[in-house]
């Protein structure tokens, strides 16, 4: 239990600190009253174009921390902290490759589904229905990370196929697990960011 509690604090630090650095240091998209959709889209695109490399670097500790957490909890060999981090760093390219492939496939599938539904339904109904429908294919690739981190599957395509095979018939189980987990994470993250924001406003006159 002590071993797992220590690791929980380490993983929280590896996930939270990069997010805080990004929220505090990176410039935010500049929105002004009266901006239309095109101007807002250009501001967001400009933000990601300027901050893309930094965001990518800040995401790497998040990914390594996530994979390390999975490996510590699920690997029966119980590797040491140092060995786990080194192993996850070696597997990082495999995870990034699988993640990119899954993102492209899911995005392309959602665009096709949303386009078809918009032809049949009002957009206010078509978009939410298409998003809800995409939870099923998303649940089929949720096990890509443990396949790579714990089973050390280096081929991204093999990891995706294994995730689809292992998650067959487990849609509700995956949804019931990840739904509350993600909700808890975003609530905790939001509370911490509120606290940090109040402290920064009081200590830096709101400029930061």
C-alpha cells in the first residue's frame, strides 16, 4: 500500500505540473468582443501554431507518467521506479504512433458520421448524436496504452489490434470505468487551477 501511495503522488506530480506550466507560461488565444467565428478560429490556430512545440514537450511527461502508472499497477513483475521510467521512455515512440493512428481514424470516422447525420437531422441533434456514437470505437482502443506499457507491444498496429480484440463485448465496462475516472480528474484539476489562479491574482496583480 505504501508503495502504491508513493507512486500515486509521483504520477500526480508528473501529470499536474506540466499542465500548470502550460496554463501559466503559454500565451492564451486573444479573443475580443465582436469577433466572428472565422476570427476566433484564426486566433486558436495561431495559438497552436506558436505554442505547438512547447505543448508537445509538456505532453511527454504526461504520457510517460500515465504509462508508468499502468505498468506499476498491472505488471506482475513489480519493476522499480527507475526501470519503469526507462522502459516507458523506450516505448514512447510506439505509444505516440498508436495514438496518432487512432486519432486520425477516429477523427475521420466522426467527420463522416457527422456529415451523414447533418443531412438527415438538425445540426443541434446531429453533432451530439455523432459524438455519443463515437464513444463505442473509442472504447475499443482504450487498451492500447496497457498493451504497449505492460505487454511491451512495440508495433502500434499490433497494439491497436490487440486492444480491439481484448475490448470485444466490454463497451459498458470500459465506459463505466473511464467515465467516472475522467470526471474525477477534470474536477480535481479544475479545483487546483482555481486555487492557483487565486494565488496568482493576489501575488501578481492579475497580470500572470
